[in-house]
C-alpha cells in the first residue's frame, strides 16, 4: 500500500471566506443579531430594559448589548 500525505491546507481567500464581510447588526426586542453579508446569524447578544428582570437574569442593558454587537460587527475590518 502506498499512502500519500494529505495536501497542506492553505488559508482562505476573500472569495472563499465562510462569513463574508460586511457584517451588520439587527436590533430586535430581546437581542441584537450580528449577521454576515449573506444574512447568516453569527451572534445573538441579549439584553433587558427592565432593571428588575435584568438583575435577576444577569442580562446586559440595551446600550451595553448594542455596543458589544457593534464591536463584533467590526471584527472583519480588523483582520485586514
């Protein structure tokens, strides 16, 4: 038997990226959703406006969740 080694994988090109930029943020009632250029959901960042429920569930404020989602959406720009 003759076994040949697997070819060495190379890095993806811009057209082969699994989650193509630009990424966007969609605001819904319970969370912010970060999506790639194809509409694939990449992250859900949950929040709560009511202080009592927020403390009980240890959830983020809407502003905190929005800022985190915005920073996640910037990640493809940092890879350049």
